[in-house]
C-alpha cells in the first residue's frame, strides 16, 4: 500500500471505526487530510456523549476547522468508513470540502438517497473504497446487538 494513498488514509479511518466498536458505538470512523497529513480524527460518539449529532464526520469536521482556524475545508479530503447521512452531507457542503472518500454505502440513511445533490458542487466523491471491510465491521456490530 502506497503511503499517502486513498487506501492508506481509509485504513486510518477504519482504525477509528474500530475504536468506536470497542466503545459500543456504531463503528464509523473518519479522518480529515490536508497536504498528505491527517489533521483530524473522529469516530462515532453518539452514545458516550448522549448527542445524536456526534457522528464521526461531524466530530472530524469540527476538529479540522479548529486546527485550520477556518470554517472551510476546501483543500481537505474526508475519509469516512460509511456514506455520510444527510446531516453530515449538509455540514460537508458548508465546509466546501474538496474531496470525500467513503467506504460502505448506507442504503437506509445515506445522503445519496436524496435526489438533489447535498454536497458542494466542487466536492469530488470516491465511493466504495475498502467498503467490504467497513461493511463487515458494521455487520459485526449489529449482529452482536441482535444476539444480546
């Protein structure tokens, strides 16, 4: 695997998803990259923070904006293990994100279900990178819930 490739950074997002899994959260992880450097990391913390908006993307966006001292991420790429929901896609629109790379599709709540584009028109999108690995984590989590 090439250093600084999309796969490299998605593997970092998968590490974040595993942190969420270890904490009993839905295993979604994200990293924000600027200039081949991870400037923010996040994973779902909705249960721990008792906050429905504490998605991996939202936490990563806030951390990246704080790091940059800017509300715009127009030179950044977000790597996230699951297709963003409508809320997260809306936030990504306002940040003017340069590039979004996601793993598994979210056929129930993903932003792609909405007909009108939610992302900024200049945002490049790469779908399905390491999607099988991301989906396997999610399947494992939900299977464990059903078996409780």
